[in-house]
């Protein structure tokens, strides 16, 4: 059976499917998946790839807002990209990303993601650009610089007009777990 790709909103996934996704991600991230990370992956569109053994790959895109140069941009933020260990380097991560990119390019002003060291090469090879500027989050007490995120955030143009300016920060909306 050739791997089968499915795109579905969180609301359309059965509880067993969500458990399978979380299990896949916990394995893919070597047990380093916090509850906040899981929560960040929910509420948007999921791309799931199944093969004869079950769930083989996953990624999701959720909506966020980013303030940049006096504008509030709707961002398709990529979360929870993972591939089962026995099928890594077989192109499934690329299939997941191609579908997520299709959604971003058609529905969002900008695509963004925070890459692990292992994932950065995949995103760069697909045309995502490493953001060279500051990264902040608009926390309850105001903007907070996320210096540990700098050098790991990638962006991809969507429907937004005008270029991004690395001299100006990307200020993302706050989510639980963003500021530890």
C-alpha cells in the first residue's frame, strides 16, 4: 500500500487518531514533547500520512498573529512535524510540508515555524528562509524577546503584501508555554 495523505481539522479527528498523533510525536521528539507543545499543534489543519503500519508522518498548521512593521499579519504557523523512525528519509516529511505549504500560500499572509536542529535542513531545502532578526512574543506583561528562538525561526511568504524587514522584530501572539 502506497502511503496515503489526509488533511483534516482537529475537530474532525477521532480521539484515537489524536492519541496516535501524540504517540508518533513523542517518539519522533525522543520523549521531549511538553503538554504545551501538544496544545500548540491543535486547533488547525493536520496533515497525516498513513502506510500499512499506521500513522507514518504528521504536521499541522495553526493560525497565529504576528506584529511586524506596524501590521498584524495572519500567520500559518507549522507545528508538530514528525515522521516515524522506520520511514525517515523516505520523503514523507516533504509530502507533509508540501501540503502545509499549499495551505499557507493560499490562506495566510505568512508562514512561520520554529525548527529543531534536525529539521532545519528540510525547511531550508524547501525554500523556507531563516529569519535573521529579533523574535518576540506579546506576553501578558508586554513584548518579551525570545532570544533562544532567534536563529531557529523560518518564514515563508504567503499572501501578505510587502517584504519583511529583518531590522524590525517579529512579535508573535502569546501562547501558554511561550515564556518559561
